[in-house]
C-alpha cells in the first residue's frame, strides 16, 4: 500500500502535464465550489483549492462560493447549482440516503465522493462559572444544539441520546432545554448567560471558540471512550479525536471527543477526466503546502488518508486517481 502511494505521488507531476493534456481543456469551463461561511474553514480552503485548479489546469475557472455549508451544499450539487462542494461526511451520507434532514428531499443520487480532507471536531462548549463538568451535568440546563436541521444538530441528538437526553423514537429532547442556534449566536448566548452549553462541529481551532476564550473561562466537555465506541458502532462515520491542551486559552488538559470528517464532494455529472486531473493537481506537494499555509486544517490533508471515512460512492474520476492510473 505504501509503495502504491509513493508511486502515485511520484506520478502526479508527470501525469498532470503530460503531452496533449492541455488540449483536453482548451475550451474554458466554469465550475462552482460550494464552501461555507466566510468566517469558517471551508471558505478559505475552498479559495485555495480554486486557485490550485485554475493555476494547474488550463482553461478552467473555479469560483469558491460562500454558502450555508454542508446541508445547503448537498442540495446545491444535486440541483446542478454547484459542481463541487465541501461537506461533512455524515451529512453526505444522510443526503445520499435521503434520511435525517433530507427525508423530504429523498435520496440525492447525484452526489459522489472526491476526497476526505480533515477532521471536523464535535466540541461541547461551556463556561467554568456554570459548574458543568460533564455531559451528564447538562440535565436541566439550556443547551444550544445547533441550527435546526444542521449537521451540528444531528451530532448533538446522536450524542445526547447516549446520555439519555434525547428520545429517538419520540424525536424529543429530554431533561434539557434545547436552543436551536448556530454557533456564532450560541457563543454570544453563552457569554451573556442565556445558554449553559453549546454544541459545535468544526475544524479546530475554531475562530468563534478562540474569541469566546479570549474573554471567558471556556470548558470543553469530554466524551468518554466507552461512549465514543458506542457512538461509532451506531454511526460508523464518527472517529475518536483528542483536542490537545492549550488549543484554546485556559484549556489545561487534553479533551477526548469524537469527530466527523470534512470531505470534497462532486456531482456525478462532472467529466471523469476533469475530476481525475483536479485530484492530481490538488495532491501535488506545492498544492499541499498552499493548503497548509491557508489554514491549519489544510495541513491535515494527506493522500494516504484521503479515503478514510469516505461515506458515499466515489466519482469514477476519483476511482481512477486512487487506483494510481
């Protein structure tokens, strides 16, 4: 396996600029890459990807579009309003199967996988003055669980169910007062004492938590390994993750939790050769350096891990690439 990866990396430069390659894209092609909010991780990384592809593939124009992130992005790709998107692997799976927040949409069959990128960490944030030290302590508390129908809210439900705070059969939260807030307003509500804890799913360090920790005593609640294992057994797209100490001001010990994965998704309608060539360009050493320089999470993008956590079928162009053809 390692030998195959080395051969694939070594072939990138040769394959990308092989004779006749330019003729494939002599006619200009415009693509839209759906990302996320301008203050998140998706938008800057998406912009760096767009630059890589336009610099490396003649005649190609890629625009990184700011969007409402994963759930919105799945629908944009299905409708043909974006050809590419950044998305959580759990949301991609829900969309492809037509479950969770996509029940009314039905299965979004045009979605295909391109590459897995980096961990999106579930962070359960509270403040020291609340006295909350564990997820069990959330009983009777006001908890921001994410925007309605968001990926964060699905993560919150699944985790809270393990602790008895959500009844999946009745689709009801129990023994907590849920507040359906995206993290920016949730962080403000935490600071103002209007909620006691908040769920967030994002790459770390997360700007909103950094800002909160600058003026407040932030606490990140842990998910115990046994609970994490149960979570993985029920929903295999979760992986265990440890938030390192000092990721945020005042965080004095490592925090065990779980993560989903950010991935690059593509429309099944996109040309196979183009997807293949885009992946070649993305995993060139200089491209990886640019992604790492753009955002810390870009440093996690690794060809050897690019299929770990892939939750939907690969695009044929991606299949060719990962086979080393």
